[in-house]
C-alpha cells in the first residue's frame, strides 16, 4: 500500500465516531441513584431499629402487666381461701362456737373476720344477722347480759369485729344501737312464734285495760 493510501486510511479512522464517547452524564445519574438507594436503605434500617425497639418496649410492658395481673390473681385466690376458712365459723349456734371464734381472732387477722361478717351481712343487718347469729344464740344472749341473758360483750374481740362490720356497711353512727334493735326484734318475733296464745292473750288484756 502506498504512503498516500495509508494516510487516507488513518484519516478516515480518526473521523469514525466512538460509540461510548458520551457516557459521562449516564454515570452521574447512576451515582445519584446509588446515593438515593443508600439513603433509602439507611432510612429503612433506622425504621427497623425503631420498630424493633418499640415492639420490645411493648412486649416488656405486656409482660409486666401480665406479671402484675398474676400477682393480683394469686392474692385474690389466697384471700378467697382465707375468707372461706373464716366463713366456716358462721353462723354461730352455741356458746362453744362463740368461745372458738373468740380464740381465733388476733390483731393481725381481725380485718379478715370483719370482711367476712360484712360480706355475710350483705348491706342488711336486719335481713342477714341470722347468718351470723342463729336464733338460738339470740334467745340466749343479748348485748349487755341483761334480763337473765348472757352478754355478747363478754367476747370482746368478736363483739368489736361485729360492730366494725356493721359500721362499714351502714351509715349508722351507733352500730351497737342498731345491733341491739335487731336482736330485740328477732327475739320478739321468736317469742311470738313460740307462744302465740300468750301474745294474743296479753293483747286482749291490754285492750281491756285501755277500755
């Protein structure tokens, strides 16, 4: 090949356009996208950490609440068992029962007897006193031991707890007055049931005297 033809071939090859000559703008765009992806990935990772932290805190709170609930339930079960064991002493039927319950009451457990008697009375001394003191006891005892009867005050620990249980369920400022009234009422009804003829005879006599 002549020198002239070689020069023409080189000149032509220099004028041929390189297909990858304008790739710089595309690389800049890629860098921008890569940076955006990195930022997005970091954001996602941070959100994951925050989510995991929140879930962990919530789990801890739930576990703590469950633990507290378990403790409360166990206390309630124990208290219910204790109250059930105290309820076995009621209703009081005999002097021996009174002696027994008096011997079972101590400063550290007085509140259990008060709570039990309050539950038994169920907001009504008049209706439910019989579930604490049977008719037999009421016919044998009154508060002070007057009129040939024995006195409930002799059993000081039981009597004090009984008055406290009445105070806690009524607005009465004098629970002893209310208790005395209910004992007297029950005793009167029992006497009427036992001696209906005597009661009607007394009423007739009283009516004649009034005339």
